[in-house]
C-alpha cells in the first residue's frame, strides 16, 4: 500500500516521454493512482526582451507542438485506458508555477527524467525539482 494518490509526470519530448510514461503507468496500475502528464514550455514573454505580442506566436506554436507530442506518445502506449489520466501544458520559466499547478491538482509525487551526460548537472532541472518542490520527486535515469 502506498500513500501516493496523484503523480505528475514531467516530459520534454517523445524521447523521455515514452519511458517516463511507461514507468508511471506501471506505478498507476500497482498503486491505483491518478497520472497527469505535464509538458513545461518556456514562456519567452517573461524574459521581457521584446514586446509580448511578438512572442505570442512562438509560445502558441510550442503549445500546439506539445499537444501533438502528447497524441503521438499516447498512441504508442497500450494500457492507458484503465488509468485515470490527464494532460497539462505549463507555459512558464519558473518552479513557482509548477508548484502552484501541483498544489492545484493535489498531486503528491512528481516523476521526471535525467540524462547522465556531460554538463548534465548544469543543464538538468532535476536538482531544482528535488530542492524546491514540496512533494516527493522520483527521478528516473533515461
């Protein structure tokens, strides 16, 4: 028996999305938990380098691409019908927005991936998730 009820799976693309979602589905079946698949898109408007109206199209295009990626990943997986699943697109540059989303959804576990590669500690967000989110974080090596 586990204490987890809702896991948020953070994916960036198909390469990490498929193995992370497969792992989350196994946990969902074993623990009977809800799964929300989330994609973090960069909000270039927060950088304030140019007018917000000039950045609306790139941000919108990234959201559309993420939705297409969700469809592609879900079509490759088999046992998604028996799991309570949802998707979420977060357009942000900060951990605070991610924490707010996790709190709104009453999630108690975050699942993220990490590539062990040169400069991985500098470019990965895994340590920020571990250190700054107030829920348990499961980092899966990809």
